[in-house]
C-alpha cells in the first residue's frame, strides 16, 4: 500500500468519509470516531443498531486516551501480549454512538499493517466494524466490499486481510471472560 493511498484515506476519514480496509480476518468499515454523523452513516450502511456499539482499532494504546479509563501497566501488557484480540474496557468519555448501550468500549491494538499505518497517519483510533450489511457474511476482499456497498463508500483500500479465518476474539479486560471466541487461532 503506497503512502499516498494511506494519506488519501486518512484525509477522507478526517473529512467525515467512510472507508473499507483490510483487517486481521475480514474487511472493515471505518470512520472518524469523533464525528457522530459519520458513525451514524456507517451504521445506516450496515443496518446496524447503535445500541450494539463498535470497536475502535489503534496502532498504540495512547491513541485511546480520550475514550477509555486509564489502564494499569498490567492491563496494558495484557493487551499488548494478546495479538488479534479485541478487548472490552471501561469507557471514559466514549459517546453513545461508539459504546451503544454499554458502559464499556471495545478496542483492539491491531496487528494489521494497513490499520497501523492509518491510525499512525490519523494520530487517533479508527472505528472498525465488519464490512457487511447486517445478516450477510463479512467481506473478505475489496470486490465484496464494492458489491455490498456500491458507491456508498468514499474509498476501498485494496490489500490483503491478515491470516485469521474468523474475526478476532473479544474478551472482557476486567474479568477475562470470552465474549466472542475465535476458534481459528
């Protein structure tokens, strides 16, 4: 992926646009978590209720400072050591359009190079949800994203997904309870 395409996608996000991009297992839809109207537009594209909440992906944990309660050193290390796991953590100032009906927020320290480059270029988290309308299988490539969303997306980043066969496991950071298993690890 060229630096130009990463910069272009980041600019689109900052301007309120919605992108599709590869993640560890499937393609994701993303937008700026600070822009409520963009998040609602993304949810409309997916036909996903806001109450369910969304995941924020980051390239480093400091990008979450505005959204989550401070993490202990041990909690940070747990997240760093658990590649390809999404975590439910206590929300700090996370708005309703991100956390839904929950007092927590889902986060993931991404291992995908495109996600890392995007978050580094943005200097912030990126909303992440699977690229599919509700009830359909997640898109596994750029062509499927285009098929699902036609001209609704502002850009689709054409690159390979990671090696996971299923979306990432989701765990509660405080209890270690598995919310969504990934049996393909």
